[in-house]
C-alpha cells in the first residue's frame, strides 16, 4: 500500500506549494489514474508519491508518505528505490548511458538490487517478453526511436518487480499498438499485487486500465472515484481533461438529437 496524507509540497526556491493537502491511497493490486491539465501538479504529485520529492530533489514536504506502512521520510534514496519506482514522460532521463545493448539496459535494475545472475536474466527476459522487445534486444539504447526508448524504460522498471510503480505519461511517445502493450503489462503487474499510480492524458487507456481515477486542479484533488464515473463527469472538460472517446461521441449525439444509447450499441 502507498499512502499520502495531507501532503503539501513546495519546490526549493518557490514561495508557494505546488501540491496542496493531498490524501491519496493506492492499495496493493490497484491501478489509480491521475488526470488534470498540464499545470495541475500531476508530475509533482508523482515525484512526491515516489519519495523523490524531497528525498532527491529537495524542497519541503508537509504531511506524510508511507510505503507498506513504513514512513518514507526515514528512508534513503536507494531504500526508496527498493520499494517504489517512477517512470518519466521522457525516457532519455532514465537511460543509464553505460549499457551497450537494450538487454543490458533492462538488466541494470535487477543488477543494482544485488540479485543473482540467474534471477537477473530471468527478470530481464520476462520484461522483454511482456513488451515484445525481442527484435531490438541487441541494439544500442541510444539509437532507438522515441517509442522504442519509452518501452525499454518501462521494461527496465518491470524487471525490478517493484511493490509500487509511479508512471508519468508512460505512453506519450507510443502509437496505439505500443500503448496497448503497456496497458497489458500494467494489468499483469497489478494482478501480481503491485500498486500503480498512472498520470496520463489518454483517458481511453485509463478507462480500460484503472480501478479509480483522481483529477487534480491547481495541486488539489477535486475528483476521486471509480474510473467510469470520474471520466464521465461533466466537469472534467473544465479541468482541462478530454473525456474518453465514447463519452464525447455520446454528448455529440445528444446535442444533435440522437439517442446516445445508439452510439454505445454501435461501439460494442
């Protein structure tokens, strides 16, 4: 379980907090989506939930973060990494720069955990298979496309088999096929007991992936509930979030005098 209580975070040098009094709990095996406008505080909340803010980047955190009922405030960065991992929108920020092949890049996480060679290889192969990266395992990580780099970065996280995963726009550079692969991999992680917090603009993905969705506005949680209810909330557009495609189609149909139920039937 990952839990934030009354979390308020201010970056070093900032006069005001970016995240305000956030209460958020993600249970084992639960996938929670995070939506909001570009300036709503999603990325900052991801950093706070991962423990990197303030442990690594500084700043001031009021409130608490607990990981499996252990306060994160007393953990060092490497101890945090054993419990929770974070994936960023730009995969280049996660590239090690020292691996000669994609296989080695993905294996670095398990290696840094001090796992035996056989376990490291098994986890690496499993992560590669989940995201169907076999054709590029011998390529140089620095010569991949943006989409390939993003899949490799996610595979690197999967290979560590973390208890908690935070993802900030994990499919930003992926096509629909790549997005589907990531969705399938995240479902498998959750089925194994991992808790996931996923910040994402693709609400169609979140609707099929998440148990719950949380909406942020100006660093505060303004909506929190079942994915279908939150993503269908009429106030979501005013928060800068585009609803899933079937919701938009239904509203357009209603505005044109067509029964929205006919749209739902056509999409089934």
